[in-house]
C-alpha cells in the first residue's frame, strides 16, 4: 500500500485511515465504558464477600504503587517499540479480561479464598494497566493529530461516560433480582462483551511508527535513564512547568476525593437518593461539557480553558466544606463535572504538545509517575487530616492545594508557549 507507506514515513494521514481510526476510537470507548461500569462494582463485591477495609483499599492503592515503580521503566520500554498501537490494545484486553476470571473464581473456591484471589489478580493486572495509562495518551494523540485530537477525545469521553452511566444503572437493577454471589459473577463474566468490543476495534487503529530512539538512550543503564528522566523536571521547559503545576493540583484533587462521600454521609447525613443524584449529576453534565470546552479551545486556545477549569475546581471542596445542607451539593457537583471535563481535555492536549515527539512515551510516563504519587499519597493525607481535625478543615486543605496548583499554572505560564522541550541529554 504506497499511500500507507508514505504516511508511515511522516506524511499526512490518509482520509480513509483517519475515518477508520476515529470510528474505532469511539467504538473502543463504548467497550471501555461497559467494562468501566462493571468495574465500579468490584469494591462492593469484595465488601459483600467479607473483605476488610484494608483489602478493599488495595483496589485503589495497588495500581498507584505499581505505577510509581514501573512508570519510568515502562516508558523506556515503550519508546523503543516501533508500533505503539498493539501495546495499547493487548494490555488493555488483559485488564478487561481479568473481570471475567474474577467472575469464574467463586464457582471453584470458597468466598474467603475468592477475596484473596481477586486481590492477587488485581495486583497482577496493575502491570499491563500501567502500560495502558502511558500508551493511551500516545496512541490517542497520534490517531487524529494535533488539530483534531481534542474534538475526537471529547466525543470518545462523552460516549464512554454515557455508556458507563447506562451500564451502572442496568447492573444496579439486575443485582437486586439475582442471589449473591451469582449476580456479581454474571455481571463480571458478561463484561467480556465490552472487553471484546474494545479489543477488536482498538486493534484496528493505525498510527505512524515511532521514530527510532537515539543510540545513546538505547545503551543507557536503567539507573542512568531514570536519573536523566527525573532531571527533566529540573529543566526550565514547558513540559517541566506543566508537570510540576499538575502535580501540585493533583494533590488537591486526590486529597479531597475520598472526603466527599464521607462528608456527605457523616457530616450532612445525606440519603442514598441524594448521593445518587449528586453522582449522576456530576457524570451527566460531561455529555455536554466536553463539546462546550472543545468549541472554546478551538476559538481561544488551551490557556483560557485551563485557567477557568483549575480555579473553578477549587470551588468544589471549598463550597462543600462551607455548606451545611445537602441540596446545594447537586449544583456544586454539576459545576465540578463541567470544569473537570475541560481540565481533562486541556491537560491531555498540553501533555502531548509539550513533550518532544521523539520521546513522547518516555515523557508521558514521567507525567504519569507524578500522577501515581499524588494518587497514592494524597488520599491517605486527606483522610488522616479528617480524622485529626474534621472533614471541613481537611476539605479546605484540599482546596488550598488546588489553589496553589492553579496559581502555579498561571505563574509558570503553562500552555502559553508552544515551544517543545529538548530531548533528554544523555551522558
């Protein structure tokens, strides 16, 4: 295929390939949405099996811990791969397929053993999940190119959000009508449909080959590679300014995350109806919000949207901490969903536009490393502060970290320049 050959060497993406890619991205998102909806019930499944709070907490802690340990080595491995697309589809299939295995286990062992078996499986799939978290950004950025990637991702995330919401609602209705644990087993095994859909269409993605890595990078030891990658954060580059600002902001985001449901239930005595309404509203506005922010960034660029969203998200924990009634929380959740959608889009775009094209996988892995650290540490700090001082001071601390991150985004000029950082210099 001469056209495909010319494109792989650096020319513009042919229209037929671009159309196929965009269709595959959207259908892949539909499949991912089904499995994501199923995954929201995993912690409930373990709880009903009698798992301790510590074991349930491992569902969140293990992916972050594995990511901290493996993000940089995974980035090093991936930037040496000629074609990145298979490293997105196959590892994701492994993660999605794990739910089918979890659904089959109770047929063969006791409930107590099932708990530990599920945790072990979850620990193992954090390895391919770390790879997926890196390749997702790289592959999705390459599918449509700089001009269309925000538009495509807004459509994908809208499809994914709608599919997840429908799946969760359907599963909730189903679980009440079938005895435990068979009800959860059927749900997990049925997730095969979404996983198969995702795998089939993600395999069809066609993107340009990676440029070959520099010889000195290939010959580097892992220790020297890690040292050079961390040195990137000390360089006065657009990428380092972006990562540092995002890390501080993410600390505030993750610190408040476990505090919201605790505050709703223990401070405001919110009913299940109100909690469901808050979560539904937060997810429901995403369907429209992504398209609003895509239109805004097209006209005004990323900087305005970024600043509106980060300062807007400061309000969520701040207003929640100062609210003595549950009713206004629905409005706050809607605002958080709107601002969160815009932040997802602009951070995705800025991470790609500030990373050097010949080192995209490595730089995205570095960014993911900082996210994993925030995901592991900040929730623990937030819940500790809540135990020591109460939920209101803890939420205000989360808001303060978000504000500090928002100020850094402005002060360091994140997104203002399109200058790309230089590649890592090796010894």
